[in-house]
């Protein structure tokens, strides 16, 4: 149900990456990277994914293709950090790579985005770029870049921004560049099956936060509404199924698609108070981003709903609440209860 709700009379919509989906999609990596002009691959990931064998699934696909694996950089940790961004760019150059494949969650993908900016612009230090926040003037396309998200959470494979942690000042900075995201976002749900239950839960709640904030922020639009509302429906339906049956590849796939849709939505309509507070919690106390979002989501929904309750009615409807029999205020508050119930389940 979509009532007559006003939106800003002017908005822009940007989504650059090509998105592909299939269980086992990594088998197509060589063919697709060749079309982008890449031949010598540097693979970016983290130690946990190497240990779990997830990175190896993509490495095997590279070795079975005509691509050459120039190296693997697996030192990336929680939150994109400037020292590792700089080190990862130096490693790319040392290996003689001409393209990158990224296997990981938001921190890995954001780190790789920043690395590719340094490579493309011939720079060594991301610190001065992070201080600028917006890197649009004179921006040009970057070396070939394919991303395999391994969490159904951040949507970083399709967003043209990265969040970088300044370890010294204890702040997180969002930095945007029009070509930093992947040329191709490859959604392979088989790569998410080994994700631990706790991380599955709070990364999915990160995606849910993206979807809800894209619908309830101060400048939504009908396109972001379409993507955001359907992402809410998918996460509400399939997250409980994945938690009960972690090996359900189809359900994992729906979560992965929902995460990408929510990423497309929020990078164009932007987010709100949940992210503002969650980034602070992450920077000050090291709380993982998805968990921080999950903690703050019902609190900020409750705080904001009186300002624009109609939009929270949309959220309640997408969560499966029968809103017809409720007043606007009751339906808006039902959205908050639906989120709390989902968190408990």
C-alpha cells in the first residue's frame, strides 16, 4: 500500500555497477574480468575468510581461468583503516597487478575501494583524501574491480562511498568517489553460507537499517522507496529462515539481494540518525557497524516517527503488519514493535 506521500521535487539517481546473481557465480569471474581488461588479479580479503575457505573458493575460480593470481592481501580488519589502505596499495604495485577482486564484507570492500582510488590516481596516502570527504572534482574511472560480498549487510559493492576509521581521532569519515565501487557486483550466495550466526544476524540488521532509513529519511524518492520497501520485505521473511537453517542457499540469496537493493536505495536517498549514532559507537567503542545499527535502529525509529508517521506506516506494512485496522500513529508504532520482534526472533 503506497499512499500519496510527497517527496522532494528534484532528486538524482546514480547506480554505476553491473549486478550479477547466481549460486556459484564465481565461475564466471575470468570471463567477466577479461571483458573489463584485467589479467593479473590482486585479491583483497580478510584472515577469517581465508581460514574459513571462502577466499579459497574464489581463488580456485581465478586459477581455473586464464587470469593470473598476482597476490592475496588478507590483512584487512574491522573498519577500513588508513594504514592498511596505504599498505594494500603498495602491495598491489609490488605484485604488478592490473585489477582487483574483493572477497569480504563492508570493511574489506571499503578498504579495497580506497586502495583502488590510490592506484588509479597514482597516490600513496589516503589520509589527505579522507579529509576531503567528497572526491568528485577531476575523478576518473579506476582499474578493473570485481566485488564478491560475503555478508548480506552493507551493500558496499554498489555504493559510491566508503567509511574510513581515523584511529587517532576516534572518528569515522564517509568519503565518496563516483568510480570507487565495483565495476561488477557478483552476488554468489554460496560464499555467505559459512558466515557465523551472530555475524549473519547483525549484518542483515545493517541491511534492514539501510532499507528503513532510505524510506524514512528526510529526502526519500519513489525509486529508493521501491528498493527499500522490498528489501524490508525480503529481510523480514528470510532472515529468520537463515538463522534456523544456515545452509539454505536460496534464503541466503534473498538476503544478499536485499542487501544490494538496500545499498542502492540508501546511497541515493541517504541515511539518518541511526547511522549517525552507530558510526560514533563504532569509532569510540569498536562496536561492529551492523551491531551498532541494530542497537540504535528501534531507538531512533521511536524518536523520529512523530515527525513523519506516514513513512513508518510504509515500514510496518512491508514488515507484514495489518495496518488497515490501525490508526496512523498505531501503525507507525507497530513498525518499531515489528523490528524489536524480529531482533528477538
